[in-house]
C-alpha cells in the first residue's frame, strides 16, 4: 500500500541531509580560502560542481532503470526512472544557472556557445523531453516503453558532456578531480568540495525517496478511481505492470 | 575612496550570494512542491475512496 506519511527512515535522511548541507556551507563559505586568482567568486565551485555531478548520477540511474524496465517490465523500474529524471533535470538546470553566475565575473559573459555549455544545454533539453514523453496521453505501457528508450538513448550525451572539455578546445576549465593523478586544487579546497559532493548526494537520495512516495500517492488516486470500475483491489492495480503481456502472465500465475 | 580591488571583490561577492540563494531556492522549492503534491494526492485519494464507499453502501 502507498505510504500516506513519511517513513521514519525518510525523516532521518532529511535531517542528515540538512546537517550535511549546513556543514558543506560552513566548509565552502568559511573554512575554504578564496582562490588566489578568482577570489571569492570561486566559492561557486562548491555548489556548481556537485550539481553537475548529481545530474550525471541521476541520469545514470534513469539509464540503468530504463534498461531494467525494458528487460523485466516491472513497474518499480519505471517509477525509479521517472523520479530520478525529474531530479536530474533540477540539478542540470541548477548547474547551468550556477555556471552562468560564475561565468559572468570570470569570463565576462553569462553564456557562450562553448562545447561544455552547449552539450549541457542539450542534456537539459533531452531530459525535459523525457519528462514530456511521460506526460503523453498514450497507453501506460507504450508511454513507459518510449520513456525507457529516451532514457537509454539520451544517456549518450552524459559522457559527451563530461569529456567535452578534453575533446574540444573549451573555455570551461578541465576536471578538478581526476581518477588518475593528483587533484589540481589545495587540500582544504578539496575537502570542502568533497563535503559538498557528499551533502548533495545525500540530498539526491532524500529527494528520490520523497519523489518515489509522491509518485505512489499520485498512482493511488488513479487506482482508487479505477478500482470500482475494474473490480480489482487498489493495491493490485498499483503494482500491476503497465504491459498487457506481463499483466496476462501475472493473471495466469495467480490463477495457476 | 575604495580601491579597485575591493570594489571588484564586493561585486564578485554578489555573484556568490546569488549562487547560494539559487541553490537554496531550487532545492527548498522542489522539496516544498513535492510535499504539496503529496498532500494533494492524499486528499484526492481519500475523497475518491470515501465516495466509492458511499456509493457501495446500500
């Protein structure tokens, strides 16, 4: 049954997220020193980089969930992909807005058609399109399948965004933290950045939990309306796969 | 009179304040909208369930 109120775990995660975000704000605004060249404006890195990282993470979850949905036809994968895409769009928009605020004093412009910026804008458009596909007035099965296809194909832009600064000549700086090799910033700045990435990752986990619960509640409204007409219990309607084949197989299994 | 360096530093600080404000508003606004959606869905589900119960009661 869809939970009407937040579970204890969700509340604890919310409190932990708030504490981590507060610690991150102290680290990035008070503890970390200003940059030698850019001064205080470089502090925007501690919100811009984690936002971009979370966008990558959210769209990776959409990609994996979409593959899982197409393979298993289980509704829970479709729900997870929908929830993660919405949060990914939020973080991508934040990364662009924060990058723009950082770009104005450093580059002298709010926006430029640089490879990193352009591919990120395309990424945002792809996943706004993904959310639009989810709103199409079509059969739930076809809508879920189309969304999964867009979620898989659209993910191709994520590595392009990440590698754009090394593939093309870009105004945007290269990666600050590399998998191989030493980071290019001072240890105290690195600590502030890692704290911010951790806090934002917790925020993603909390938002995902909350968004999944909201999704279940919204499905419950539809199931409550359909239940008397179809003569099926609300819970059964909610957990049914939208795919007719999977529904028939579930029905067969229940009968057999 | 303030020197050019401190004027630039103050101007740059405005971008930092705006950036952190954007972050707080975006995250807080999204959480708020999710709570509002949950509240609305809860009310609608309860209203439909009550209506269905009333219709099925002889």
